[in-house]
């Protein structure tokens, strides 16, 4: 999915991940802030600005038992 689709899912509380994230990394959103799996928060526009590689490559997070 693309970045906009991922943002919309994350705003609904659905965990999303990117192809460059590790198997344990994901994000959700609260308002216009991204909240990562470790609790780190950053504003969406600040984190995505100038990062063309984030425009594609998103999917829903699936926890893997490793």
C-alpha cells in the first residue's frame, strides 16, 4: 500500500509496517503524530518530509513468532 493508505489505517489504530522496518517494527497514529512500537512519537509531516522511499512499500503489521 502507499503512504496515504498506511496513514489512514494507522489513524484507525491498525498497526502498519514498511518494507524497510524490521519484523518487530510498526507504527500507529494518534492525531497527526506517529507512535512507533517502542513509544517514540513524531509528527507525521516531520518524519515523512523528503523521504521518497516512504511513498510505497507499506503493509499491515503481522506479528511473527520468532
